[in-house]
């Protein structure tokens, strides 16, 4: 791990924006944040790399807590090596931490995928794997999206225990339908295991959502998508997320999964620290050559999203985190707030205490990007993974 000083930048700490500032990295950690004036009087030893960022933004590394694949590699490959390749490629796009997200599958197959993906932790060459996100199998058949109905399961604590064991205790978050029978028992189990439950692929009514909140289901998967819609007589899942400020929510800011004007409503009605940008990106995202496959089905890219080739149903996103940040700014978010949704907010919701903010003592996970939202430098645990300077 080298020692680096990025200076002459606007530092987005996760709490505030500071112009003409510098960030010092030593021993894999952020060791100091200080003004450019102080930098000019500071002496550095010969082993320091000094990088003048020329007025660019210095921000916490981006954290994607809902991502299925990238660059032709994905969790649906059921391959440790594939997830390691996701790690390598994501670092070049400003992502320094991620939760590889698993589709539901037949029990034996899901346990095997959990084992293979968990085995990638500690073998990363780029973005760090914080743990697994299980998108199912305890979901509603009425809100499948492109999930497969034969992979869903009633709530089963014994199976959940087997999943946790197969992961080596590395499940960080899990998407569930709060209305399912046995969900309260599952939620209490997950509290003990430190697993963040989030409501998604759910047909819950408003009361179901409130009951879920009472046992800690306080995060929502891709708000507006694959959940019961707002109704004036029953606010349902969407309404519960909007009504209750304690609920945080994922957003896919590609302009297709959610209308840009609804993003303005979210920004107006939700506390900024409760909005979490995710990509929900599929395996062929940023893949150079085809054919394109996701979750075992061929997909095509048009209108900015992937569609299943067989029926043209929207299959998922091709968003990157940095494009999502740029899009949020175009929807009226400040740069500072847009970056929060992609770094400090997901870190806080997932309880990654040393990530997401530029504070001395935190992990040195950084992205430097220009005014066109182009990553110029990326640091993961103090190591430069991208350097365009």
C-alpha cells in the first residue's frame, strides 16, 4: 500500500463539500483531510505520490449494494472467478465496494451459488465484496418482475439457516416480501444474524409494510419497481416508503425504471440520507461483444435497458454507478447529494462503518472524477486501481 496525497480538489466528505482541499492516504486508511493552503506548507517524504487533481471532485468510493453482474461476468455464472472479475472491472468505474446480488434458484442450486460467490471474498483484485445480497427466494409470485416463479419459496427458517451457513455468515442484505407468512420470525432471525432485510418483489398492503417495519424491515428494493402501487385507499408498499421517513429505499436512476420527475418527488419527500442509488445491473452491462445473457436468458439492449429477447419484457438495468450519479444531478440533485446516495448512504444502511465517508481513520476508498463525471483515479484500501493523471 502506497502513500498518496490528492490535492487541489473539491472534497465531498459525505457530510459536506470542501473546495480547494487535499486528502492524505497512508497505510490503506485516510490519514488526513486539509486545506490547499496547508498543503502548500506541508513536507512529504520521498515515498509519497502527490497527485494534483486540477479542481476535480475527490469523493468516497461508490458502493453498489444491488448488482447482479458486470462486463460479461455475473453471479448467475455460479463461479467464484466470475465474481472476482466483476470486482476487477468495477474498480475502473469508481466502485470500491459492492454486494453481489443473487437471483433466487432451486434450493440446492442456490446453496451452491451462495458458496461460490462467498468464496470470492478475500480474492478481489478491485472493488471489495462486502457480502452477499440475496434477492429472494422469499418473494411474492404476484410481483415477479423477471424472476422465475418456480424458484420462489415460502418462508423457511431452516433453509435460511442453511443459506447463512453456506455463505460463512456473509449475507449482508436480503430482499423479501413482508406479507409472507412467517416473515416476522424470519425478520427476528435476521436481526440476530446482522442481515439487513429490504422489502421488494412484494404485493404487501400498507398494514403489511407497517408490520414489517416493526420488526426491522426498513429498507426497500428498487422503489416503484416490482411492488404494490400507491392507491388512495391503500398506500401499499410504495406509499409506505414515501410516507415513513424512517424507511430508506433503493433507486435505479437510469431514467427508464423510474421517471425522472418521480426522482424529483423522492428528493423532495424523502430525507436525503434515506435514498440509496443502486444499479441492479445485469451481467452484460458494459460487455463489449455479444451475445448477451442474464439469468440464463438471452437479452437485448434497447431504450437504455435490457429486454428479454423472447418477449421484450424489461429484464434489468445497464446502469453504472457513476452514470447514476450524473443522472441524479441532471434531475436536480446537487453533486454532493448525488454522491451521498452512492457512497455514504449505502454504507450507512448496510452498516459498513468504515466506508462511505472521507474521514481520518476510515478505509481509503476514493474516486476522483471530473465535471463530466468521468472517473480519473480510483483507490481501494489505499491502492490505486485507476490513475488517469
